[in-house]
C-alpha cells in the first residue's frame, strides 16, 4: 500500500489527502532523517554501512547508529576526539581518530576498544585521516605534525610504519586501492598523488595541478582514479602515469570536495563551503563539469562531510549540528517514509 500524503489546509492544519506518490521539487530534496542527538554532537565526519545499518563517526568521537526512520542512537560514547574514518574489516567496525592517530574497534554493543595507540615515537601528534583494506590488512594515512606517513595495523595492538613522509607532504588526506596498489592523496600545500611501493616508501605519480593544494578525497571510478580537491572544489583524473588532468572546475563557489562516491554507476560528491553559504551534492557529467543535485539552502553554513548509498538512496552527514540527510531526486518518488514541507523544509511524517 502506498504511503499517505498530506497538505496544509486554509486553517494551517495538515490534512491527509490521498494515498499515492508525492512530488518533490528540485532544490527541496535534502531531507533531515536524523537531527542532532544533543548539543555535544557537532559533525558527522564519516558514514559506513555495517550489518545493514548506517553508522556515523562524529566529532566528539561518539558512534551513532541511525534507527532507520528519524533519529540517531548513540552506541559508543564520545572519545573527546574526531572520528575521521569508519571501515568494516573482518566483520567488525573500526574507527580512526583525528587526535593521537589511534585505531578503535567497536565492541558491537556500547563501547570502543583501543586496538592501536598513536605510532611511537609520535603517539600524541599525528592523526589518521584515511583508512583502506589491502591484502587483508588495514592501512592508515596520517596527517598533522608528524603526518604524511602510511601505517599498517599489525592486527592486534599497534601501527607499523611502512612509508615515511615523502617530498615534504605532511598529510595523507585520502587513500584508495587501484590495480592492486595503494594510492594516497596529499597536502597541505601541493596536492600530489602518491603510490606505495608495497614495501617501505611512497613514489610520486602526479604532482600538483593548477594550484590545487590538497587532495581531500579519492575514488576509483570506471577504471580510473579521481581526486576531489580542497581549496578549489575541482575534480581531477589521474592519467595513469604521471599527472592529474582536470575534468571539472569549481561550481557554485564550493571550495572542498569532501567525499567522492560511485553510486548507480555515476560519480557523486559532497562539498564544503569556501566562504559561507550552502553546501551541495554534485554529480559529475562524465566529461568536464559538475552538476548540482541538492543543496543545504535550508541548513546554511553546513558542509556535507560524508556521502553513502543505502537501500538505493543517498545519505549525507553534516558538519553543523550532526545531521543525517536523505537525498530525494526531483520528481515523483515512493519512499519508505512520508514527507511534508513546512516552513520551507521537507520533514519526515511519522505515522
């Protein structure tokens, strides 16, 4: 049976009008499906699917589980830290931190377990901003005062250094696996692409292009590596040998491509604000430009830090108020929930 649809009558009351699909207008399509849990929660830095549920890694370091309808539920307490990355490995959920470069494992119910402290001799001055699985091991890319390094988790209780800092690149902002190799996007001053030699060092395979100083996100799409930049909001494609090629310039003043994600065989991005205003979900046209598919006009000053596909829908986590958004593509749509527009904002109706 279809979901009920409501409209506002002359008296200002919401009344049920019919059972059918509802029309979502372009520009009205980011719907809040989980508001801020409480005032201690600020940002959703990373989203992950685990056991068919959405989890959010946050600042201040709590783990949130979406109840599937309208709220976050805290399932691990705040660490007083940033959870930069969540990743499922060997059927367990792992998290890396922005301070002290630690690795945590979720106990599956209500708490974090520390499984790797910060790398000695830099236990308090490095962050782990990126995390990938390669050859059945976890690898972390570091940033901060002693960053730019690649670490391998020993599987029990420590990070092992497998690539030191190279060419002065102090941050590995992003990692991906391509053609059985690990690649890292660098910063903070020259946006390069590094390739790990598989043993003990980085090799540069692309220098900075057009002043794009940071590669904030990496994604493998259609057999190529793509990088999203900060501060310029551009999309770069690696030529497979020795250089970046720009395939999308800045759009709508968006200075940061926080996350790149392949969804339904298309490349999507969540963005950040360069100088105030709204953030966006972009889609690449496959040739030379971004196209806008959603924006945070009703929630300004909020970067979209994370992006994920879940049950054929798209979800984004925000930097402001720790919101979870669901993206509704314009047009008629049957949804698992029912929405109405009130005071310019689409909200889910709980029946």
